[in-house]
């Protein structure tokens, strides 16, 4: 006889990870070099192909062409050529001219950028496409495009000239403070199915090899036993950081023993990061945050990196703390408990991946096969990797993992990079610190690590379950709605999009707009303060240990008009996630001087970083123009921090999550039918309702944000001192949607935004070649929710460019809108917009996030009057009706009705350009303490430099 209900047994069949048995492994066993799940082979011309038939997402194909040639092949005088060639591929080939590839992608709903992209790194160039395959010929055409990329890219003086501006603008975007620091760091540290196969043969098989195949240059990176230092003074730096890099050989995984060694490194870094987190939350911590990671360098070398952010003038303190912790591990090792916690968290991540292995996205498989081709990485499949995790992790002892710290000695090819807004440390001070740490470790003068006591139960006393007052079923959308005895409304939907995901969000009306001006700054920081104190009844570091091995997280959001909690968990950990929600409402956050001090220090550093950022003046002026002098939009200044009332902040946070009757909760995911009601009743229904309502607001009673948008043309230039020239442009048009026709007009705004983005890209990038990318968005954020009022918002256009052409590009953008308003778009334009929206919609339908927010949107709609199902259908009907009526004529009508017409009679245009006036630059330097005395001061490095970089930082995307 089954002990569990049938539904629970069915769920258990899907969750077989825990039933996987440990097996005895031969460490010398060879790992399979054939990539799992792929039909792979090689054509006569040498092209390697991988094909996998994958169900997720439905009727979509993820394609890539990878070439083992990157910028490392360039001579000094050729720098940038690999990147330029990558750009030219989308411009023209032998078969496709005048950006026909981009037009084709848009015609099938695959937006340029999101679905057609490429990157160039040191070792490779990769082109990626993501296309629908539900129509004949699309897959063949997509493979044909990749074939053209491989050998038929057109390169002419005209092509180069048209693409030059886009390439230079992409380069310019990378020349901000972050880009300059990455480059300096880099320099310092481095001294399917068978039919698809037939299409590949058809399009690639006739390509012949070049007679002169380039040989990859040998790029040896020397190891060294002396620590290298680099001190960077970057006046626009976003903070003060310490980065320690250990260069080491990146050995390929070929045996089970290799895999075990790799796993030891993963566990070591997890245990070390846990210590760093605990240190960062101590009294007067040496740093705000610190973490370790492993980075790939130029093959075959990798680096282990530890990065810490700290207060200004605290570099030595932060570096000392990190080095001491490494020395402490070498002296005393990690405890078995620390390794157990790290292993449990790593195992939970593998369990989640294993449970959703059959629903892995095509793009994920594409990435793995690319790594197999480019880096000879093994692709083992999650079934086998899960078995390795289950068998190897429990065998790892604390002593074995701790031995990894020997690789992180200062004498093991170590490079330390210091980044500050102004120089405060010297190389001598750093070397003296190195000697001090070595002496402490050698003499054994460090104390062992001390562990915190961890409570066993998250909820000490289980609540009395509530009751269901009302229950409604909405079969058309597969939703059940409960009204609980404490007044909370809970809605849930079963899905099978992912086996290991449940997400939820609870919201209530009433936010910052209800506050008085003198309360605003204190309450704005209430989430940060409560988070440091422990909003779930436990200190954050203690809670992290209590949740070890579980995949359950809950966070809070306080906004202008609502307050919310958001959760994400595994189905097996839903009880834990709902316990966190219960604790959120039950816990009274008490002000703590040390926690407040830590928050204020972090905010101080954030404000200082903002003041150093040349974009700060641009953002502040833009906000002032668009929203007036409202306190709600004023930036936080250092002198505001002394006015923070911690008691008020904690009181506001407690009241925000106190009354369950004000909240509506939506839960979506792979739910257990037998358990969902008991869990909801115990942990949501068990929240006690206060004797008097707290923060109870009706929709039409909410206060609007105090703001005064401009009513005339505003065209301004903001000049800001910069190390390297940057230019950013923001154009905005105020819009108003009529209450009576708002649903359709809202969808028209969505379609018009996509249309404008497409036309701006065609004009500013492809026709004039002056930008890299443009973004067009609609925003209704400052508008007060209402059942009856018109909806006010804006459509914005943002791009960056060469400062010398900024004014002319603003005129071109406005002219493009005017042309659309007067003549309307073409039929081809409308078909492309409709196809892009439809393809996005099809992808979204296959995800839990879409359903969660569509249900929330229905509850918050002005149409909602108690019937969720009918509201949901009306909103969906508005989308379908707008799609049916969208044409060149109706688009022209909407452009005239929704936007100001003509568009040049009312708009905001703000442009950021570098300050070039010497008098104003001098004035700025005298006012800024950062640039008054220390600007431009650098400490020189020793020895020949070697390189480290984060892959994400050097990949260059269209």
C-alpha cells in the first residue's frame, strides 16, 4: 500500500535525483570524449559539426558558427581587424547585401541583437543565430547564412566606411572607467537530426580550404615566484577594489581523477566565499564584499581570482584580511562542517540542473558543444555528471579540500591589482604587508576560525493553520484562487515548464508615494537596513547556513505604489520558502547601530562613486528636467545620511509586511497538488491579522508621485569632465493613453516602440553608420495606478555616439519619427514588427515568469472587478485585437494620436558630451577633492606584465 498520495508519488517519479546511488568509481577511468547527446562529425573540408534534437524551446533552433581565429592572430598594426570582420559579416556577403541578413532575421521574428549576434575574443570568433523552425525553408536559410559567414564576407572600402562608425562607437563604449581598468588589469596580469546534417553538407560541403591556413601564434605566459603589483588610480572608478590573481595551468578533464580535482576547487571556493561573507558582516568589516572565482585565460592557462570591494583608504586592511584567511586555511584547514555546508549547496545546484535536464534550453547545449570544439572540453551529460557528484562529493574530506589553498601562495604566480579613485597605497606598503602575512603564517600566530551556532528549525513554533473562506476555479487559464481566513488572497497555477521551479510574488498597494518628504530617505533605505539586521528573524549569515542544501530564496521590494515579496524555490523546498514568508510577517526588525553603520558606509561609497561618474551629471539633469524638483527623484547626497532615522526605517519596513489581508499572492510552477493547500494554509493562512488594518490602501486612494513633467520643447547639452570622450543621448516624448481605449492604445505603444527601434537602427546604424545600438522603450513608472484616470507615460530613445555628430543624430532621429507620422511605415515594417512580437510571445508562453506576471497584471488591471479569469481574457483579447488591426494606416494613426504630433513640437532631448572648456575644467578640479591632489598618480609595476581577464568583459557583442 502506498504511504504517499498518488499525486505525490507521481511527483516523486520526476524527482529521481535523491534515488541516485553512490557508486565506486575508478579514478583512472577515462571520461568520454564524444560529446553527449550530439550527432557529430567532420566534412571532407575539415568542418566539424554538432547536431542535437532538443525540445526546448519548442520549434526553435540555436545555431552557431565557431572559428578558431581571434585577435591573437593580429599583428600590432592589425589590431581590431578580427572585430571589424565580425561586424562586416552582418553587413554584406556574396549572397546577402545591404544588411539583407538583418532584414531576413526581422522578417521571421528573430530580432537583430537578441537572435542574431557575434563576438570576437583572443582565441575565437563565434556567430550565433536563434531562429524559429515552424515554417519551411527557415532552417536551411539560417544555415546558409552561417555558410556565408565562413568564407564569403564581403569587404570593400564602402562596406568598411559604413561600418566604421558602429565599430568605433562600440570601442568608445568600452572606454569608460570599467573598460580602462579591465585593459590595465589585462595588461598587468598577462605579461539533433540527420536531415539537419544534410543541410550542413549542402551549404558547407562545397567550401574549399584556403591554401594558406593561418597557424595560431604561440602565446606563452611565463609563471613566476615573485608577487607582481599594479596600483591604478582611476578618477571615474566605481569603487575601491583589491584583486588577487593566481595563474595556473588549465589542465583538460580526461579522467575521473581530473574531475575530482576540479570538484575540489569548486568546493574550496564555496567554503572560502562563505567565510568572506561572514567577515563582511562583522563589526567594522575590512570590506563590503569579497568572493573567489576561476577564470579562463588564453589557452591553456587559467587563474583563480579573489576580488574585494572596500572603503576608500582601506586597501591594506582588505588585502590583509583576505591573505590572512588563506593562511588560516593552510594552518588549520576548513572544518568538516564547512565542507559539508559547501558540498550541500553545490549538490543542490546539481540536483536542480539534473531535474530539468530534459528541458535544457537549446542555447545551453549550443554553448557546451562550442566549448567542446573550441576548448576540447568534455560534454558528459547531466545523468553522468550527477552520478559523479553523488559519488565524489561525499568522499571529499576537509583536509583534502583545504590542500587546495597551497596553490594560492603568494609565490605561485600571483598578481595583485589595486584600483582606487586616487592613489593611497604604495608598492612598498604592499610588499611590507606581504612579508607581514608570511611571517604570521610561518610563526603560526593566527587563531583558528570560529563557527556560529546555527538553530535547527527556521520556524521555532509552527503556526496554527488558517482556513479557506472562498475558493474559485478558472479552468480557462488553469488557475485556482483562495481567499484565506486572515484576508490574504492566494492564487496558484500548476505548470510543467520546469521540473525544479516554483516562483511566487505577493504584493499590496501603498508605497513611497504615501510618505512625507522628511520620512523619505529613511524609509527608502529600510529594505537595506532590514536586510542587514535580518528580516526573517535571523542574521543573514546564520540564515544562509540554515538554508544550506536547499534551493529557496525570498526577497522584498518597496516601490512607489506597491510593496512586494518575491520567492523562487525548488518544489521540494516550497515549505521552506513559505516559512520565510511567514517569518517576514512575524519578525519585528529592531534597529541595530552596527548594522546601520555598515549600511551607511556602503551607501557613502555608492554616493562617492556616483559623484565620480561623468554620467551622474547627465542623469541628474535629465531627472530634474523630466520630473521637476520633487524630493522623490532627487539624488541622495552624503549630508542626507546624517538624517537617516533607523528606528523609522525599521518601523516602516515592519508595517510594510504586517497585515496579510492587504496582500495578493500568486504562485506558479511544478506544484504538488496534495501539498499545496496544507502549505498555504499553514504558512500564509497562519500569519496573524493585526487587530487594526495596517497600510490598507485602495487603488484610487493612492497618492501620486509629486512631479512636474515639461510641457514645452527642452533641448539641453550637459558637459561633464571625462578621462576619455563619451557621448550619450536621451530623447523622450510624453504620451497619454485615454481611459476608454487604453487597452488597445497600450498595445499600440508596444508595437510602436518596436517599430521605432527597428527604424532607428536602420537609420542611425545601417544608413549613417554612426551608432552601435539604440534602445526604444515605453515607461509608465511615475503614473499613479487608477481605475478611471488616463495613463500618462513616455516613449524614450537612447543611444551613444561620437560627440561631434550628436546634434545631427538627434535631428535624424526626430526626422525619422516625423516621416513615420506623416507617411506611415511600410507593409514590410509592420509584418516584421508583428512577427517579432509573436515569436517573443511564443517563447514567453513556455515560461513560469510569463504566467506569474500575466496573472499579477490581471489582478492589478483597472478592469479587474473580482473575476480573474475574465480580466485575463480581456487583456489577451486586447492584444489579439490590436495585432489584427495593426497596419501601415493604423500605425500612422497611432503615431499621430499617441505621440505629440508633429513630434518636433514637444519633446525632451538631453545630450552628454565631454567638458572641454579649460576654465570650467579647472573649476571642477578645484571643487573635487578626488582630482585636486591625487589625480593621475600611478604606482609603476615591476617585472614583465601578464594577463587576466573575465570572459564576459572581453566578449564584444552586436
